[in-house]
C-alpha cells in the first residue's frame, strides 16, 4: 500500500461550476437525504420515479443513480427503462445494491439489472458486494454481514466480471476498476448511527462521476469529500441528530486546504 494524494478538491470545484443534473430512482427512506447531499455539493438532484417519464428524464441528466433499498417489481422495471436511456446517452449509471443478499427478490432483481443494462459503478457494503460476486453470504437487512473473503479480491472480481468500478464501503472503503485499487480511510463511526449515509454516498459518487471519466478516481474523490466533511461534523456534533445537520454544513464549506490535509488515500497494485 502506498499513500497517495488525489485532487478531490479539483473535482468538487468542477461540480460546483458545472452543476450537473443527477437523476435518482432511489430509496424512499433516504430520498430527502440523497437530494440534499447532491444539492449541498452544488449539483442539481431530480428524483423522478414514474415509469412514464424516467427514460426522458435520464436523457437530460448527467448521471443516473439507482438504489434498490425500497424496491418493488414495478420500480425495478422503471430502473431498467431509465438505465437504458442513460446507456444510450452515455452517462454514468450507479447502482447502490442496498440490501442485496437479504432476500431472493433483491438477489434476483439485482442480477436482472446487471444483465439487462450497463452499470458503470456498483456500490455496496461488504456483504452486498460479496453476494454480487457470488459468495454465500446473507446481508442483515441493509446492514453488512461478516465476509470471510479478502474484500479487495471480492471487489476486483465484481469489477472484472461486470466491467465496472466496484465500491465497498465500510470502516475502510475499497474502490477498484480491477486495474486501479484505492483504499480510503476517512470517515467517522457516528456515520453508522444514522440511516442514509450509505445512500448519500452513492449520490455523491454519482455526482462526481459526471466530472471525471476515470470512475474509480471519481468515486474515491467523492467519498474523500463526503467522509472528510463527516469527520469535521463529528467534532462539532453532540449526537446523531446534530451530526447530520453539521455534515451538510461542513460539506458545503469544504475547502482545498481541509481536503489536502485530511485525506487518507492509499493505492495498491
């Protein structure tokens, strides 16, 4: 492992300047948080779910974020329609495999999405990504279960199989396109005390993917900014409720010096 410096601030500035449209078909539990985190970054969130308009909406967006946290069969069909439109336009598609590994429906519908449309970034916790990799794991609802395998190899397997960037979030994040492997050690334990930080992370990744074609670098940069803001917020918060409020503020005010000083990124072969 080698410590490296990435220009996460440069990409954040591009987001603030370009104000890309980020189309979501996302988790109803966290939809408000996902919209807010994109807006705080300087981008423009749109949360269009109706099957009658998703393809048209995706055609005017800069990226598409799919989250199966509150899936239904009809909702997955709408995701397929939006993703096909995004694929046609050539914009990045992010899949948050929320709860994959918990039920057969989630497993089956995740597989359908991966087979029928092009997914550029697959994001999940350790057991969600391990399930996609074909491992025999059971996700605890939407919380990660223990995975005995080498997580870097699990992520690389998914990246290679689906020709995508795979992101495993956790105490240390793993981001790989099978060629590059980034390990991110930012973040704070309090992030696990509120609902929505994982979903917000997918939205942040989708936002940064609009301004950087190297999607592994884009995902890493987005998580760097999000998790450094979380560290700053944790220092000022008295608990989970005030943490979320402070996190938005810290992300909004994030500057070059803070990112440069606090980022903890490693690369490995």
